[in-house]
C-alpha cells in the first residue's frame, strides 16, 4: 500500500473478518475517499494468491481507472473492513460481475452489455 495516501481506515484498525482469502484490487474511491463498493467483478487470478476480485465505487471514470496511482492491491480482508456487504458474495465464481442495489447492502448480477 502506498504510504503517502490517507486511508479512511488505519492499518491498526483492520479486523480479521475473512482470513486467507488472498489479495484483490480496489480504487482510492473506496479506501481513501470512503465510498461504498458499487461494482465488483471477479476475473481469472493473476497468481495463486490473487482472489481475482476487483472493487470499484462505480463512480470512477475510465481516465481515473487508467491511472495506476488510483488503484492498489489489498488483502480482501482489508476491503471487507471497508464494506462488509461484499462478504456474502466472495465465493462467487470467476466471471461474476455485481452491482450494488442503491443504498442497500445487496448486490445483483450485472447483465452482460
């Protein structure tokens, strides 16, 4: 994790909720700005430690996502501390895309475009 960013949750405040799930990618909209996860998908993992999960607030522009300074690699447990609503969906298979339903803690499968 980049040490020059001011994260919404301090490293010392991260609780172990879902151990040994591997790593994921998430944008600063979630970890720095504190927005809830609005869109997530699971792709083929890059290696054995990669869960394949990628998390976004859903407000990111393509330009924002293309800037590597806006995305970090985290333990999935860390992101679950930011938004525990994702936990119920983490066992979904590769290829799953989910979108949050409004301000609820529920997600729906995102239809293919």
